[in-house]
């Protein structure tokens, strides 16, 4: 039998490993208990602040601003 649930969780260090904690209320709602086997699908959320400086453009910021302002006139 397969059940689906989607929760947001932080990856935490547990000894020498990494793990994800499922809140007790969600585990109870899903009927999970210690030792149950689950399948984990990972979707990493990205903080937009981490993207600054990652992309390179063919024009400088000033050139892009000047080009945008030309269309305002």
C-alpha cells in the first residue's frame, strides 16, 4: 500500500550521517512508526539570495539600465 505526503524539513546531522526528521504529529497522521521503511523524494529548495553573483551577463548592469531607460523616453 502506498501513501503520499509532502512536508518541508531540514537535513540534520545524526552521528556521522544526515537525516530528515518527520514531525511527530505528521508521523502519527500517516501511521508511521520507528523502523518503517519509506521512500524519500528530494526536492532542494533554493534561497534566492544564494543566486546573486552566479549568473554572468554580456552587458554590465549600467549598460542594461541605460538600455531599459532608452525605451522610457
